[in-house]
C-alpha cells in the first residue's frame, strides 16, 4: 500500500481550504486540518499502489500469461497426439 507524502497531503488540504468561500476564512486553519485528516484517511482506505509497483505487477502478469499460453499449446498438442 502506498504511503502518502505528508507534504502532498498538506498541499492538497491547503489548496482545498483556499478554495473555500472567503466568509469562512476565519476557520481556514480548522478547515485545512479537517481536510488533511479526511484526505489522509480516504486515500489510505483506497489501498493504492505506486506506478512502479503497478508496472512490476503488469510485467509479472504478462510473463505469466505468456507461460500459460505456451502450456495450453503443449496440452493441446499432447491431446492431439493421443487421438
């Protein structure tokens, strides 16, 4: 599972807090803190992986798929020989 950089969470929370209406500016610190907490818990629940982890698993899957296809071909040839 990917751990999020606290700086990225801070930046996202700050950006969202800055987008709040100006009449809420007195609550900006509280809003930013609540947004930071909500973002962190939501993103952690998503069970995301890094792009590098995804690419590694995609390569493993491709290799496995190729081996399976080769084995299926061998089984098909063996079945044809038995007939």
